[in-house]
């Protein structure tokens, strides 16, 4: 990054010292030149400091970055960390306690069994698809899978109990697994009434969208569509209302919508297909109830992803590195902070494109079906070694057999 610091800081300083973003008019009397003349200098200093921070973080990230090229190097650390609380062994009593938190599965003599009732059948189907694909490589084992959105075993209030969940924060003992939505049971909205659909098929659709809207054809605007699941999204929406040329962000309806109050006092926007997200250079991702299923799709647009917050995780998140694959945004970022980030990367198009391409390439290369199957196989084999007993068939469970359909892999 030859002379990157000096070049970017200088350009960023010029940008914000020569553009009027309303700071003076918002804070002082325009007729009082003695006061107003001081305001741009102060704001320019703030933005120059922000630019210095961004450049420093990028340089540090690139210096420390060690790319991973296969599931072993990308994902093994996650499995090791999640199983560490159980290194003393997993007992039958622990499994009995965990049964209260999810759906029970067993693999006995190469056959898959499950509790008769599944809270979310499509989610169970999405999980079972991958397990059935690798079942010949798994020992006798039993485990509990949580198919709810929220993790179950708090590090603050509970002792370690082995429950598998698709997403968690550092405040939970839950063991992460690849979400059901890679195959079925993804979020259902009006555009996708039966759920988003299979990951392998959507990868192809987004590849076509990326070819239709390459980098130089994308609209240089930050974009977001989604429901108001938390107030963390509000500042971007408000910035969009202030600066629609900079940001196109709006809230859509969800099942809890009752009035415009639920969309921050504006009519709900129409939903936008994931393919049409690829029209925009800058895409924002926020958590939902837990981690957002949206994130992996955004990367495949080959747009620059702004990922808000780092608390909620899925199994592949730790391999994605901030400033290398995406732009990190603090959870409680203000409008001015979000504006500064967007403006910075708009001014440095080559840098934006480089980060966007790295993010795309990681997901395209390291989140294929073969990687998901590797994760399930490795996770369950390592987990099985922690069992202190040999499972025997629970006669209350039902046999799960492959329902047919293609075994597709990219």
C-alpha cells in the first residue's frame, strides 16, 4: 500500500473541507462569518481524523491477514472453540438436560433418527439433508439441535450443556452448525413466500446478477431493505431520508407491522429481490433476531458490504475479516459516522472494489455445499469423541430417510 496513508488522508480531507454538508447552517447563524468560518475547519479535522483511522485499520488488517484456502484452515478454529467447554466429556445426563432445549437426533448403525415432532419441519429438513449426505462417515451419536432463531445456553446463567444452534454470541455455550437455510426453511417474505430457497441455486442467480451489473455499472449508492427488527437500523434509514442520493434505505413490513410507527413513521417500502441488491455498490447488513441470513448473499453481489456489529455470529463469520472482506460499522454508529464511512469509500473506488472482490471471492470459494458438508462431518465426528457413553436407539424417535431430489454441489 505504497503512500496509501498520505494519499487517502489528503483526499478525504479535501473532500470534507470543500463539500458543504450543512454543518455551518445547522449550528450557527450564516450571517455571523466569524463563527461560521470556524465550523468547517473543525469538521474537516474530525473527518481527517476519521480518514486516518480508516487507513490505519486497513493497513493493519492487510499486514496481519493470513488467507485461508480450505475448510480445515477456515473453519476448524470455530469447531475447536465451540467444543472447548465440553473437553471434560459429554455425559448422558447432559444430553437429557439438553433435550429440553431442542430436537433430539440420533445416528445408530448408519441410520438417522429424530424426535417425532419438529417445531419447524422445513428447518429440520434443511438440517437433515446435509447429515444424510455424510451419514456413512459418522459414528453412533446423539445430539440436540435448536431450530429456533435464538441460542439457548447462557454463559451467565447456565452450566455448559451441548445444544447445537445456528447462531450465537460470545455469551452462549451453544455449538454452531450450518443453518438449515442453506437447503430449506429460509426466511419467507412476499418475494419468497416459501423461503429464500437453496443456496446452490441462489449462488447461480446472483452470479448472473453480478455479470449483469459489474462494478462500474452499479449505482454508487448505499442500499438497505429490511424490516425494523431493532433500532440499530434507524440511523441509516434517517440518513437516507436526509441524503437520498447517498443512501437508499427503507423499512419494509414484517409480521408485527401495525402502522407507519413500525416503519419509523413512514409508509413501508416494497421488498427488493436479492438479485436487485446487486445494482448497488454499497450494501448494508444488520443482524435480525440473531445473525442475518442476508449476509452471505450480499457478498455474492460483488458489492462492498458494510456489516453492522460483530456480536452475532454464524459458523463462517470468523473467517471473514474486517477491512479485508467487508467494512465494519459500530452497532450504535451515528448518522454522521455512517456518512463519513460511505463518503470515504465512494471517494476511493479502487479500494472499495478491491475489498468487495475479496469478500465475494471468499464466499464464492469457501462456502460451497462441499464446505458445509465438511463442517457437519468434522463437527459431529469431533463431538462424538466427547461422548462418555455409547448411544443406544431411543425407541420414541422416528427414522428419517432421504425424501428424494438432487444432491447438488457447487
